[in-house]
C-alpha cells in the first residue's frame, strides 16, 4: 500500500511538471488508481494474509464483479486526444503487416 501511495505522489509530481498535460488526463486515469487500491485491499483481506477473512470463492466473485464495474468506469472515462489519429494509423499499419 505504501508503494502505491509513493507511486501516486511521484506521478502527480511529474504530471505537474509537464505543461502538455491537463487535469482531464488525471480524471481519465483515476479509475486505475482506485482499482489498484481495491485490489490491494482485497489481497490483504484474503484468507491467507488478511485480518478480515473473505472465504473462497466469495473473494474471487467480489473481485470479478467489481472489476466489471471498473471496466465500465474506464470505458466511460476515456477521451480522444490529439495523438489518436496517429495511433489509429499505426494500428492499421500493424494489421497490414500481420496479414
């Protein structure tokens, strides 16, 4: 948990130094930070490590259901950036190479 917190602080530090970034980018990626915290909490509440024991298979079911919710949150928070046309072009070129 400490390493995740340190990573978030380092990310925000470098993010604030980049003039080409907007806070919309942070908002778009917030789901991932919250998901990491959720996974850390679930890992620490499992039957092997944690103090709160969630019995198998309920721990896996909770992770699966909540992960689906995070998936839809991620889809909803995405936005188009200036580099999207270039990314699509690179993807199309990669498809043509693999055929």
